[in-house]
C-alpha cells in the first residue's frame, strides 16, 4: 500500500511509560532520529500509534524495552511486553524491541544542559529518539 502522505518511508520508536508514550521518527533514507510527539497513555493509545504509523509511512515500529540494572526483567518489562503484544495485534508493520537502558536519564540530562524549559513529554520524546538511534546503529539494513 503506498504512503498516505508525501512523507518518505520511516521507522518510528516508542518510549512507553505508565502515563505517556514518547514517539520519535527517522526517515529510512537519512536515518537521523528526531523527536516526533508525546502521546498520553490511555484507551486510544493503540489507535493513536496506528494513526502515526500511517501518517509517517512507517515500515516498522521499535519499542524501548526496560530492564533492571543487571539486565533482569522487571514489572515495567512485563507491562511493556504486554503493550507490545497489543501493538503487534493492531499494527500491520513489524514491531521490534530495543534495550532502553538509561535513555530517559540521558534525555533529561541533555534537556537540562540546553538550559531551556522542558516538560516530561519532552523527556519521553527525546528518550524515544535515543531508542531509535540505538536501534539504527545496531541494525544496518
């Protein structure tokens, strides 16, 4: 199916939290991740993501997978895996996972360093950018 807009094919990354979902995008040509938006987590989350996948002509979605400090599964890991299962059932594109170790901490540190006002949504969208950057650096094709 051809893209529904004049946006080039892309890949989208999600930083799934309890209250918000940070979203980043990268063109499959340029492969330079950038924050896209932040979604409020709720009943419409899956449909909101499906809409973004369509609008951005996304060929895949990458979801940050949280782990404990020693790499072990945590309650948030299991919650995110359940969300991923729902995404797989909803989307017509592949869904991949990427370790999201300290992406939110890194994102907040960068925003503090910029010395401009920011909110939690900005942190989440930037964390999704780091997730996508890590995914693209380890998946060359």
